């Protein structure tokens, strides 16, 4: 069984490639830059294939699973998925981008007919929050509303920073009555105990606004991150700058600067960092609520473990066909089976 890691020389892709090699999975490393691939391939003793995503269909004849680590995924996911569907190859990625989740969800029938798994979001986006959502839905099966949140500790990789800047001019998003609804950035604030003290959280367009509905059927979903007062004011002010920030030359320049000057967390930060995840399911009619929390390793450390483990399980045939989320593919306890993750439930 052969696993191809696309984007293997990016910050996250290289960490994932190293982990899979350490696990004895001997991944094929792929991406556009032959020189960068050669450096990593030589160091890890792995085969390399230099190819743009548009040519992937010519390189998958001997591949069983593709793990895409190359963002922005709104640009790489669709051509790789098309190639995977044509070749009968399972597709996984570490995206957190709502448009990618929604696009792949619409290919559910195509994937099922092809006998292919489409499983985006197998990193910190969205494994912890998605599995917590499914766990909460099990605790409160008649929930009508789901709120999720997380407090990460650590920096961003160059690719993640570039993706975030590329979306800076976009609206926020929540799910209402089963539909995705655009809202202003940070449109709602809430005081939340993420597990390490109470913070003021604001809504963000996190991937669970898409995936949690598919995982749980709960029709109303929002996601929060804590922000200090000054950052909340800046977020509010940014609404007036969105036409400028969304202009293609400005957006491209910001993303280029991020890729050039942003560094991801180093090994010490990945080993020592922690992230705190909170979730609340509630039934608006009865007033019943269920609250659960996770403590996880640092976000990139969790991503490496989750993506590698999900890819291994796909290689071993342990992934259902069609569009999946982490919890529909592997269950709510997938996240607690990862190293260093604990879950607690409020009474």
C-alpha cells in the first residue's frame, strides 16, 4: 500500500513526512519544487515526485492514499480530488477552509460511486473540535445548538499564515437552521472557560461551521477563539478595510510576506505547547446543556499525529467511502486515542 504526501516540503508537510517515515510507512513525497523535494527525500530515504496538482492524475497509478498538506487548499484540493476520483485513490488533507469542506461534501455521491474516501480536515483543523462535537451530540442527542471554541498556544506556519491573510477580507460564518450564513468578522462575543480560565471569545469562520453539521446534524453551529480587548477592536475595525485588503495585489503581497517572514513553532514549542478546546451542546426548547473540554498537544504536534494516524488507517482500509469528517470516519474517540489528549465532561 502506497501513501503519497503532497506538499511534503512545506512546514506541516515536512513534519508529517518525517513522522510517517519514522512509523515505517515509507511515503512518496510530492510537490512542485524538485530541488526542495530532493533535499527531504534524500534525508528521509523516500521516493519523490515533482508535479503540479493539475498533473496529479498521471502519477497515481500505484498510489492508494493521497494526503494533501499543500495550502491554500482552495487551490490544491479540487484538482487532487479529481485525480483521486479518477484513479480510485482515497484523499485526505489538513485543511480548515470552509469552501473546501463544502465543495468536497458535494462530491459525496461521486466518491461513494468510485469507492473513494474524501476526508478533509485531519489536522488540528478540525479533528479535536469535530470529535468533541460528535461526543457532545452523543451526550445530548436532541441538541439544537452547538458552540465550539479553542485556545491555541504557539505560532503559525508560513502556509497557515498566508491562508489566513488570504481570507482576511472575507466575511465570518456561522450555521443557522442548517444553512451557512455570512456574518461580520467577530460578530458575537461570549465569556468561555476553555479549561484554563475564563476568556472572552469571538466568533470565527472555523471549519466546524461546515463539518459539525455533517458530523452531528445539529443545525446551529458557531465557533469561538479568545481575543484580548485590543484585538477585538482591531477585528471590528477591519470590517471597514476589507475592500482594500481583499484587492488581489494587496492580498497577494500580504501572503507573500507571510511565506517569507513567518516561521512556525520550533521543536521545543511543539513539545511543550498545549491547546484547550471547549464545546457546548444545548437544546433551546428544554434548556438542557452538555459541556465537554479537551486538552491537546500544541496545534502542529496534534496535526502531525492526527494526519499521520488518519492516513495510516486509510492505508489499512479503515475508512468508509464517500465524504467523511474525522468523527464520521473514525468516531468521536479518534482524538482521545492520539498521544497527549484528555477529555473531560461537565456534570
